[in-house]
C-alpha cells in the first residue's frame, strides 16, 4: 500500500509500524529503503527475511538531522575521529554513509555482527520527517537497505518497491529519487578514510572536506569491514548485462542485422540497427543524470522482457565512478 509522503498521516502510520516492529519502505535521495527499528534485532531480522539477504551482510542505519541525529551518533557509534566529524559537517544530510566503530551492545543485528556500523543522515525531506518523528517516539535510527530483493536492481520510485513486495508492505511515496544510486560509503573505523563504495559524492569532494587523502584499502593491515552493496555481483537486472564500448556495440548490431531481437541498448553514442526489435535508449552525457536514470532504465528493460542488455561503458572521469561501479557489479552477476 502506497501512502503520500507529504501527508502527516502517512508519517504517523510509518512511525506506528516501525515502533511495532514492522517494516516500512521510505524514500531517500539515493534509492528507496526498506526500514525497521535499528535497535530491535527482531525487527531487523524481518528485513533480512523479506529481502532474502544474508544476515551477516550489514545494513545502513539512517538517523535524523540536528540534535536528534547527534544523539543517535552517540547511541550507535563510539566517538568519531576528527576526519569523520568533518565529513559529517560537510555532507550530512546527504548521500554519504560512514562506517564507524559501533557502541557495544547496540544494533548488533543491523551491523551484521560486525564491531562497526554504517550510519547515514539522508537529505530527502520525507525521510527526514519520518526519522525525526521516530526519534521523538523512541526509535533513534532506522535500518534501511534498498527496498528490493537481495542482489537485484534498486528501486527509485514507490511503484518499484510495490513491484518487489506487493501491496502488503507500507510504502511512503516521496517521488522519484533525485540521486538514483546508493550512497557513497567511507570507512572511518581504521584511522584513515577509505572509500568502500563510490557514489554521488566523489573522491575529490571527500578529500577536500576531510583534509586527508583517501587511502587504498590494500594499504591498511586490518581487513575491510563488511559494508552494504559491496559484493562483486550486485544491482543485477533479470536480463544479462554486458558493458561494451560503442564500436563493439555497433559491430554487434551490424552482425546481427535485421534478425537481432530481445536486446536492449543504453548508450551515449548514436547507434544504428537494421532490426525493428532492438530497444534503444540514450544514456545522458552528464554523469549525475545518468545515475538518476540508471536503475529505472534497467527495470524498464526487464519489464520489456529482453534477454540481453548492452550498456556503453561510461567515461573514465571521477564523476562517473559511481555509475561505473554499479554497472560493473550488475555485469558480474
């Protein structure tokens, strides 16, 4: 059941469901999340069950902005190192998740058994309304992975969530997600910032804000903490996805000729096909616009019943890193 996120009644309904140990899908600026009370291991278990997600794969905990967010940081995390504090000041609320050392005895299930935990303060006004209301009523944080079956394409509209879970799940509608890919994840638990998952906030922005160079994860002796969305194969459509350069794509279309079928193409380059059965969409030249469209395009291709999805490899620029990451993981599935 979809509820209008602009309605105070929808926020109240969401808070009641979360306080009762239920699940609620809610919008963020990145993708829609499947939320549960992060302090209730039983409620969090419902997320793992609904998604078919391994219980040792950590979740991100979403917190409110302002004073309630500061209180939540103290509740879930041990004191942040100075560079992490700078990132909070620079990018919260926003599409940045910090992996920090967890307070013992808090949110063990949401953390997947790790001694670290991922925390984020989303910028979406509907998410903030929900989180603020939850904090006022004893739910300091909402665990919220993407609201889809594990490993599949993330949802960027309320309708996508409903397609995944049906009418029984409460979905608070906040419109299409503005960013369109999941948050940047920075590990702050090992004394130096490490980029675990690229996103809309770039390496350059992170380094400028925290005053330190991002370290390569292989430089640090300690192993990487497990973090959401960092498996090699992830974000996959039902159709097989291949990344190709424009020349290879055009060659493939030429070879298949008029007999090409059940293939979808997403490319920045203009390609020609002699087949009437090729589904083509243009990838924006702007990285942010491409990210915003990415998951919706993959879902649309799946809905058309294609068997293969050919995607032109994005440019090598740093602003494209998040899009490249999601497509590479989708192609690995």
